[in-house]
């Protein structure tokens, strides 16, 4: 099983894997094309990465890790300089306003240095419902289920 397959299955994966690095590089190139010359035509470089999207406006400064795990509903506005680290799915509902510099972080790293050094990563999904407003500079993290 590839590291990408492990990642999209929600299993631990190696974030420094060559294939994953190349996928992130391709996503950054697509975002850079849009961010350098923001237009509806150049927005397609970004939206074609997405798993699905409805009517969405994205302002310049947008960054994502892969794009392939981003699901966006209808009437979504993503303001300037937002970051979507989509190692796990990010689902955005309908009628969502995301203010400037909001960051969505699905990926996390082990607390133990020995594991971190090897590139081990894990990710959990983020789900944003309908009619949500996310304020500027917000950091959105997955819901973690704690056991006692």
C-alpha cells in the first residue's frame, strides 16, 4: 500500500514520502498560478485539485497540501490567505464564510521525537456544517476523541 493510500484511509503515513512530496509540490504550483494572477480562469488550477466543489469564491493567498481531500459546498466564500492542510478530508458545507487567514489543519505529528524524525504523520477529518462563519485568523483542528 502506498503512503498516499494509507493517508486517505486515515492510517499513519510517512509525510516525507517522495510521492506525497510531489503531490504537495503540484498543489503548490496550482495555487501559485492562481495567487500570482487571480482570475476566474486561473481559479480552475486550484478547483480542479478538489474532490468536489459547488459555487465558491476564493481570494488570493490560498494554499493547500493536496486539494484532493477538499469538499466544498455551494455559496462558499474563502477570503485572503487561507490554508487547507488536507491530509484528511475537509468538508465545507453550504453558505459558509471563511475570513482571511483561517487555517484548517487535519494533519498532526507524533509527540515522540524519534517517530517525528522518521516522517510519521496522521490526520483526522474536519467537517464544517452549513451557514457557518469562521472568523479571521481562526485555526480549525479536527475533533479528537479522548478516552479515559
